[in-house]
C-alpha cells in the first residue's frame, strides 16, 4: 500500500537524520517525515493551482506547530487542546519563512502553505533547527516551483568548540547560538544571540554552519532524483505589456531619479514627490483610455527601485541625502514618564521608541508552558508597533508575528548583560512602543531599553546599542554599497537587512535576511566592521545621556528583600494552611514568596516602601530565629498557671517563666506581678535537650537586692 522512500544524512558524529516520504500525508503536494532519534517532524506543502486575481506577491504561509502528545503531555487551559501558536512556534515559523520566501520565482503568486508538525519529541533534541530542512525537503520533492533546496542549522560554540545542532543540555553552556539558513551556494538568513563575541568569531560560525548546510542540500537533491519527484508545474500568474513597460520607463525614470536625488529626510515628502511623478504620467490618459493602472504602478515600482539603487551606486548618495556610512541624527532622553519605574525616549531620524521598565515579584514572571520547555522567565521584553507609527489609518488588531519577532530580537540583544538572578530579585518587564518608524525600529528598541533599564536603576553590566545595515549591489558591474542605519525604503528596495546589536566589546545579537545570491564573506565582513563603527557611535551618544545605571531604584519603585532560611523552618513560616504567612501579609501589606532551592528556603519580601518590608522582615526573622541560651527577649505573657507563666518570646515559641524566676523576692501569686498580655523582658536560661522546652527568667534581668545584715551583730564588729 505504501511506497516508502528514505534518505539518510550522516552528521559525522554518530548522529543521523532520516528523510522519509510515501507513507504520511500523501495527498499533499509534497510531504516528508524527518527523523532524528525519537524526534519526528512532519512537513507538508500544498500550493493552489492558480493565483487569485490581482495578486502580485508571493502569498506564502509557514506554520510550525508542536503537538503536546509528542512529549507525552496534555495541554493546559480549560479546553485541554492545542490552541493559538505560542511565541516560540511563531518565531520558528518566521525563521523557516525567511529562508524559503526568497527562493520562490518572482512571478509565482499562487497561495502556498507549508506546515511543519512536531509529532514525536526527544526532550534533549532541539527540533527548531531541523524545521527548515523538513520544509525544504517537502518542497524539493513536490511539483511546486521552488529554487531550493535550503537547510537550516544551529551552530553553537561550547568550550571554544563549534557544534552543529547541539543538544538542549549542551546549549546551556554556549556563548554563541546562531540559526543559519542557506542554499548550497549562499547564506540567506541568520538569527541568534552571543555573549559579546567578535565579528571574526561570528563569521567563523557562519562558515562552519554553511559547510553542514551544503551536505543537507546535496542530500535533498539526491533524494528528489532517487524517488523520481515530478517536474515543477507550469504556471502563468502575470500579465505583461512590454510596450507599456517601455513607455513607463522612458517617461518616468529621469524624473524619478531627480526626485530621489532631491534628498529630503522627510519620508512623507519624499513619497509625495515620487507619487507626483506617476500621477503626471497617468494624467495623459482619460477615462476612455484602456490603461491598466495596476500594471503601470507595478512597472513604476521597478523604476523607483532602480533609480534609488543607481543613486547610491553611482553617486554614493542615499534617498535622505546621507552618505553610505552616515547615521541619522539621534536624540536620547531618560525619565520622560516620571510615574514609571524607568523610562526612555530614543529617536533616530524618523524612528522613535518610547520604552518603559516595570518591576515586579516572582509572581509576575512570565510562565513558559511549551511542549518541550516549561518554567518561568524573569526578564521579558515586549515590542508594540501601532499603525499610526507609519501614518496608516487602520485599527490595531492584536499582536502581529513581526512584533513578536522584533521583541524577541531585542530581548536576545539585552539578555546577556542583565544582572543574574542572585543579583536581581525583581521580575523585569520592558515595553517598547514604537511611536514613529522609518527603518530599524527593533534596533531603536535595543537602545531605548538600555537607557530605560539604567534609568530604573537595574545594574546591567554594559550598555547595548543596535544598528541595521543594508546593501545595494549591481550584478553586472559587481559594484556594491553597504549602508549604515537603513531607512524603511532602503530595506524594501535593497538587497540585505542585517541587524547587529552589541556592547562596545562585542556582538550580543544579530538578524540577517539576504535577498540576493552570491553574497560573499568579504562583503559580510565589511558590513560587520561598518556596523561596529556605527554601534560605538550610537553608544557614545547614549553615554552622554546616561553613562551608568542609577545607583538606586526610583523612590516610588517597589522594593524586594531576599532572605535565606533553613529548610526545616519553611513550614513554620508558612504555617498550617498558610495561616502564618497570610497573617504577615495581611498585617504588613507585604507580598512574601517562599521557595525551596538547593536545600534552603529562599524568601522574597516585596513591598511598596521600606516600612512595609522592614516590618515583614522582622516578623519573619523572629519566626525562623532559633532561641539561644543567654539571649534576652521581649515577650508577651500568653498564659498564667499556678506555678508560673508561659511567655511567647518569638512567634509560636513559648517558654516557661517559673514562679521562682519572676522576682528575687518570694512571689506568692503570679497574678500579683503579671497579667495575660503583659510585655516583659526575659532571659533564656535553659533549653531542654530532649523536649526542646524553654526555661525563662525575669529576675535574672533585675538588680539583685543586698543581703540583709544579721540582727545579733556585736558592737565591736560595727566599729570595725
């Protein structure tokens, strides 16, 4: 019934990846099961036979989904089923999409759906690094037009050695963690984080990753031949009019070039100038003329792209008048929002981020409940991009994949400079709201977040800045120009979007998308060095605004004090049914969180001011304090009995004050000296080693009266 075909890829270190087709998802245009150990990814691709009317782009949809059953888990929530994709699944979908999208033919506009499901999971094998390979294999053996294959791998440096697709355990020790997507010949996509590594070290990681990707690509090509995959389907999704195309070019190119050369930094004025050119061209036609305005604008877009690119290549001048390595004017401001725990406003040209920092308790940490990853995250960063940031008149509907991706990149850039958990007791939430955008808002977020964290008094190790690099190339002449701090138009019209974030001492995060073939390591190296220069330039401007974190938190910021108590005292602090800890919180107004970590009790006390924390901490210390013989305590009389009184010297710790220890003089009745509720000072004089009972003394703290003189003293003795 099944005609199963397999292809094995030997990774050279005892591990193997097996590609299988012919058994699962046979009605898809292409389907491949990728197996490595117990991990299995099922990738399928389906493309419509015809494009929808007036579609002039590639409507590609990539979905990566992890099934909870793959790791023997049941989803949380009320419905107990997989629902909307997690941030992690969205990020992996984006990684695969960015590597595949440039390789579809420019005139192929049929809706195409690529789905990758994790259906079996080994907890130590990270599946995200193999999702691109599975998707590409499904496309390669299908009849869907695709100029692949590609593959993606993770390259990590562990103990100074590079490892391809390391295990989850190994990755914890890495100082370089990069995902690289590429064809056999060219790198297409890079994303990852590093712990302040040099540009040369990053390039070496890319080289090693590409060597492995070549093996994956060769295996896919051989697999397609072995199974006799079908020829790529024929299609015709575009209507062209060569005569109209020539007319548009002839009548608009020079005018468009002059508009580009006018060098205005105002994006909207520049767009108006370009729009005036095409409006003038269209004005020669009347309503009776059979002119395809959609086709005209398509050809004019190509004119605009060529004019902007020639301006850079021939005259070293950009659309806003800058030179290739010039950075837009930057303005930094801290504390623009005085009621927040920390805030900053970072403006670079027409890109602006207003960023806030909020401090919380462990209860405010982000809960992670993915298929393979569970736990919590103390530091979170969110990125918001409302439509008004680019002057668009449309509603904001939820969080987009782009916002999740940009926020993740900024988070990775800052993660390695954040204080450790031992140094920082707070949950930290950073939110970047983009108020206007004309390129590189994610890197503006990195800069604004750094300023806001320092304004909040968070002791980050070093400030981090970010910059987006672009590239303009000419295949015919081999000329190229590397652009620093690119505009939105330069991203759209150019050949590369290369974001680099880092400290003065090294790179902490990067993201690169390449739209052309044949990008050499020489160009990449030059781009990285130019990015380093720009990064340091930005850091200097940020340093003029604030050079180091504030020594203390803002007066209105909440405080946390951390205590460590013996493990066997956790129960006493919590009390039966939580009675004790709830009472402390109710009376003091503090929030108290207790965890057992490494055989000790880790206690975090969170309060709005110092008075609240002091009261709660003193209460806790009394509970966990072990009474010491010889110490003096201020206690409260709890019970009076015939032979003495029971005095509470510490919370839930009573001792017996025997009637003989109340006073130096003989006490006939305890009630003559003490009453229930009296607060008295007592000294702990003994702890019974067997029972743990405490014996107290009040008289030990009172002056001892002098001994009475004998009544029968002789006169001569008195004269002595």
